């Protein structure tokens, strides 16, 4: 986990606010995709 936090901090330093926004959007998309796939599997 320490390595992940370090890499995340490095990404934030390089991208700034745009990087933060993009990361949030990607995380939300992955969560929504996971929920959709879970519903498809459980049909």
C-alpha cells in the first residue's frame, strides 16, 4: 500500500487538478462498470 500511495502522490504532483479529476472519473467509471457486470452475471 505504501508504494501505491507514493505512486498516487507522484501522479497528483505531475498532473495537478486535471489528474485528480481524471482519476476520480476513472474510478467512478470502473465502479459503475463493476456494478453493471455484477448485475449481468446475476441475471
